[in-house]
C-alpha cells in the first residue's frame, strides 16, 4: 500500500468509486423494477414460531393486495348507482387497470348449485345432523313441514333435488349467502342509515408496490373521481387497498428524504462555506459523503435485494455523520496553513479517524445484531457508508487537496468555539466539575423519573388517519373482520387440519351463542372433513336403508312418484374432496384460506369477525392441538418491548467496550474523555422524560449512535488538540462543525412522518447537542495549557 | 354451525375478496325482498292509491286472521294445503301457527325464525330456511306501511280502490326475475291474500279469512314475540 503514490492510490479509488456508482445506477434504474420496497410490512421481523403462521400473515396482507376496493356513497340510491356505474366505466377504460368490477356478470343459480348435488348426502348443517340422529326422527313429518313452509319452498335448490331442504340449509350457511352487500340493479349494494353504498373493485395491472403501476392507477382514479364527482355532486368515495398505503408510505418517505436530504445538504453547504471560506473544501466534503452514500446504497441493494423506505430516509440523515471525516481532514488543512502537506495531514488525522470509525462501526454492528430486517439494513447501510467515506479521506482526498488552504478557519467560528471551550473547561476542572455533575444530575433526575415506554406497532406503521377511517367504514359496511388477528390451524394432512378446524368451530360457535363473536370464516365450513362427511352420511343412512319405506313416505307427503324415484337413485353420492372443492368456481375467493406450503406443512386460516378482544379469541383456541391465534401486531409489540430491554443492556455493553478502548489509549484520562458522551446520554434521557416521550426501541437505537458520535467528538478533540496548539479553539471548532452537520441531518429526522424516525431524530438532536456542548470538558483546562 | 337466524351476515370475505361475486345463493336474493320496503313516491304509478292502501294497512297495529295456504310445485303430485292462524304485530313480527296437517307455531320476528313450544318459548330455528324469514320480513315492512326498500326491487302496480285493491310486485332486476316471477297482495281494509310465484313453476297462494284487529295479546303470544308481558 505504502508503495503506491498518493495520486495512483487516488486514481484507483476513483475507478473503484465509479464502478460502484455504475453498479448502483444499474441496480436502481437499469433493471426495470425499482428495488425500493414500499411495502411497510416487508420490513417487519418474523415473530411467529410456526413458519406457516408467517406465510399466513403474508398471504392475508396481500390477499387483497393488488386491488382497489371502492365504495361509492350517496344519500340518493339512484345517484349512488349511476355514479358507481360511471366510475366503473371510466376505470375500466383506463389501461392502468387489468379488470374493473362494478356491474356484475350474468348470474346462473343452477350453475352454482349443480356441482353440490352429487355431494348432497354428505353435507349437513349441525342442526340437521342433530335432528336426524335424534331417536324417533319422523321423516314424513319433516317432509310435511318443509313442503308447507310459509310463503315459499322451492327456491334455491329445486324441491325435487332436495325435498327435505338439507342441502338448501347447508348452502344458506355458506359465506356467499351471507354478505351484507347484495346485488341490486346488477351492482353490489348496501344500505345503511338512509345512505346507499355501491362497491366497485379495480384490479391493478401489476403489484401495488410497483411504482409505475401505483402512479398510473392513482392518477386514473383521481381523474375518474373528479369526473364522477362533477357529474354527480355530493358523491363520497371510500377507498381501501394496499396501493393507497404504499402510495402514502412512498409519499411520506419521499417528502422525508427531500426535506431531510435537501435541508441538511443546504445547511451543511452554508456551514462549510462559512467556516472554510472557500468552495473547494465544500466540494471535497460532498464528494466524500456522496461516495459513502452511493457505496452504502449499492451494497445494501446487492446484499438485501431491495432497500426499505426506512433505510433511504435514514440514509439521507447519515450524510451528516459521513461528512465528519472529511471535515476533520479539512480542518487539519486549514489549521496547518502554508505548512500543509497532504500525506502528512492524513497521518495526523488517521488515529482519530480510525478510532472514530471503530466506535461508529461498533455501534452500528450492535444495531445490526437485532433480528429485524429493517434495522439490519440500516446498520449495513451505515457501516458501508461510514467505511467508504473514511477510506475516501485516506485515499482520495489527499490527491485533491495537495495545495495548502488559502484561508484559515473563519475566525468568528474559532473565537466562538474557544469561548465555549473555555467556559466548559473552566466548569469541568477540579472540584467545580464534581459540583457541575451533581447539579446536572439533580436537574436530570425528575426527567428520568417521568420516563415511560411504548412498544406499539404504530411506531413503524402508522397509516394516515383518514385512510384508516375509510377502511374501517368499508369493513363495517361490507362486514369484513379486522384481519390482524386470525387462527392458524395446522396438521399433518388436509384431513387432520379440517378436523382440527371443526374442533375450533365448536368453540367459536359457543362464543357466537354467548354474543361474544359475530361470526367466522374458515374452510371447514365450506369443505367438511371426510370424517364429518362420513358422519353426515351415516346420519342419513338409516333413512335410506329401507328404500321402499322412504319412497312411500316421499309419495305420501305429496311428491310425484318419478321425483321420489330419482331422488332415491341419487343415494349414496360422493363426498366432497379437497380437490373438488378447490375446483369449484365458488371457492375462488376463499382459496387463500387454505395453505399447502409443502415442507412447512398444511394449514388453514380462520378469520374471526366481531370481536376485538384478543383474550377472548385466544381462549377459544386454548387446549386445541394444532390451533393457534396469530396476532401479528401484538407479536411485533412484544418483540419491540423485548428488544427495547435488550437495547438498554447493549448500550451498557457498548459503553463498556468504548471505555476499554479509551483506557487502553488514554490511561488515566479515560474517565474524562468518557464523561461527555455519558452525561450527554443521561441528559437526553432526562429531556425525553420532560418532553413526555415514552421510550421506544428507536430511542435506544439512537442513544447507541449518540454514544458512538459522542465518543468520536471526544476523540477528535483529544487527538486533534496537540496538532493545533497554536490555534486555540480551532480543534473544538472542527468538532462543533461535525456536531452541527450531524444535528442538521439527524435532527431533521425529527420532522419525519414516521414515528420511529421521529424518535430517532429527536434523540440524536438532544444527544448530539448535549454531548457537543459538554465535550470540551474531555480535556481539563490544565491540559490545554500544558500541551 | 353459525347461527343463521341472527339477522347478521357472517363470513363476508367475499366483499373484500374482490371477486365479482358471480354466484350467490337464492336465499340471498330473498334478502332483497326483505329489503323491499322504502321510498314511496319514487314510483309514479298509482302512488296515491298505493299510499292510501299502505296507510290503511299501517293503521292496524295488530291483526289476527285464519289462513289457508295452498302450494303447487312441479315436484308435487297434488297441491300441499295447510291451515292455521296468523297473528301480525307491527314492529314485532308474526306468529304463524299451523293447525293442519301438523301442529307447529313459528315466530317470524325481523329476520329470525323461531319455533314456539307449548309454553310460548321460542327456540331459534338454526339452519332453517332463510327465505321464509326474509319474505316475512318484507311483509312485516309492507304491513307496517313502510315500503321504501320494496320499491327499489320491484315495480309495484296498484289496482282497484281502497275498498278492493290488488298490488302486483314484479322484480325490477333481472337477477331476481330469474327466480321470482311475481308477488301479488290483495285486500280491502286488511290484507286478504298473498300469491308468490317462482320461475321454477312453484306457486303459493295464501288466503286470509276472519281478519280482525287482534285486541289484547295473550301472555303466551307476547312471550313468543319477545314483547314485555
């Protein structure tokens, strides 16, 4: 390495940077699909023990993924329907949608019923089975009752196919018989509180998370909505669908990236120009940072295949930390004046930079230990970015900064820094320092006392309130469960799964009877287990055992002789098999409830509706083998809580590690170097307490960074001071410059739309602010004089 | 299994499943009939007479009658005939008490069907025929003088005079028209007859006799209809 001349090394590094940039550009833009992941659910960690459960969560989240579900609402029935028709036509005419359903296709009742006829002697409702197995079942009486039901009898299944009504009863229980949305004027319509709601469903021409598909669909909807609202004043449009969430998440992240990225870039630029009073240092600093960010993004996409929005926003904020290395080098150059030699400068800042890099990498590596995709990605992004930025200072910058600086650091900045430094140094020396610490602790204690904690999932996923409101309204009107809690039933084979689901149904039925549950949807209701079908068949067998007797009874009750014969000829029929059920057109919308995941096993999803108390739902699954309630939001919250606790321990561990490094390097001065970051963290916690912010996992993650950054500053000051003894205040000015750039970038995260990043930002804002003010105390006043 | 008679509609993934639900059961169709009762005046046809009829019907808060129901169906060798007593209470529902050819009392309240025992206790009929409950719901609404929803689903023609009228309900919508041909109601001060014709060839004729205001309800009847004693 040392044999390479600085310019050759710089050339090699430039080639490397260009190659990475090219690769990054190809990964980002060259492959047609964007690797930016707008699906917020994708960054959640796996929380469920059973692999099927994770697959089920995924499937439920995406079952309705690539569709827009729209409800057109108006007080006037005809207006609502006309508007829905027009909306349907306009959306259908737009190439953004693959299919649009407003008006329903022709309907053939016989087509629905026909496939069930061969299975009719295997499908019974619980009530009918119970009645049939009672002693003294009177078939003739049952027939008479059925044939003389008030108002009508032969609707649905024809009387000749089902004289007892058993199949009809069973079909009445099928999910499709029970929707609150009913076809009216060929539209799926519901009436509620004197208002009419009409459903329009638009299927996207691709994934909701695909940028182009998303934009095209939303634009098409906006156009159609505008026209429809113009043509039918007073129309309300309720919307639901992953595409809206994805778009909101993208818009929020884009806004964040713009605000944070742009504001911090501008802020840093102004600051650097002001301090160095020349454009060259500014360009050099940005080049170094850009290399860091480009390498980070490229490495992240290479390693993970995609980049989460969270990572991008975090990456925008990382600018402020990556720029620190070049600032240190630029300060050394400015302070050296005409005596500047580029390689000499590198040697001078190298120990400080390496130490700072080591502590940063340590901090981010701890972050990366969390089994949490989003955090790992952020850690990877940060580590690669910091490393690349630091290496660029060693290998690229010397070639660009061979000439000495024309002007020293802005005297105003240096004077300000010196004033602060003297003040802090004075307070931080001798007995006064103990008094100062005691006072700080006294001020901080009530803040600590007020600290609480919060582990809710909304930290990561907080859909806009208006969108949530509309979705809740649609769920309410269409009668859909909340979807975040469900039962997973699993077993060795399909039969076992269905039997276990039937056991669960018994429990759920008693909840329904106690008024604790509205209903549920599951496969076993549509496809009884072979065992249950056998029971059904067995319940009917005694009746059909004596064909002559039953034939007589049928005729006695009033059925025509040929009808009775045909009915008896249909006995015993076939059981309904899984394959047959899956092949029924009517099962299409429910197939996603059935999970056949190969090696992960076979399972089914049961969706409860009308009960939000998880404890009640959980109790229903208790004691049932192969049945568990999956509650992803709760699992995530539990996980957040667990890692929040770990994080506090990790912070301590990291602190000990850093302290050990400092003891090795600074010996007896180590406690003094360590004190500013430690006090900075303490004061930050107190301030959060005073602000009433409950601590989350993300506050703790930020505190780890505060430790890393704070230690950096102490190191920069401690290592840099001897080289700038002739310029009092200049080293601290460099540290302050680093701190302000960090505040500009990380601090702006506090404006983020995502609570997790907000917490992250505010913690860094406070932590870095406190630490930067306290850091001059890292060297006692005596030391400043003696060196 | 799930209680079908709760008047609620479980298992509704369909709506979100997004698939244009190409099929739905017949009984779901009957939901419309149940819904059949709003927006009077939306119909131009004889709205004056219709309104007068509904006003008159709605004026009787509880009515008793003897009924004879006769049903023809292609599957039947001869018509099925049943006889019994009907008690109708506005806002509560009806008791359909069959005396012949078997004895049974059904309480049809809102969307629920229940079998009433000797003591007047109503046992919900689970897995029973929803169509029955739904037609009864429609009649309850009509007889209560609140036909708004009916007019969304049916063209209603009123014939005759308030002293002797007939209302013809024909489905406005093709889907329903494929199953249900027509429903006719006729009467004078009271409803005197109902005729339900299905496309499959079934026709059910109900005639009422001795129709009168019900007067005081017995404790048993009140219990069966879920009214305070």
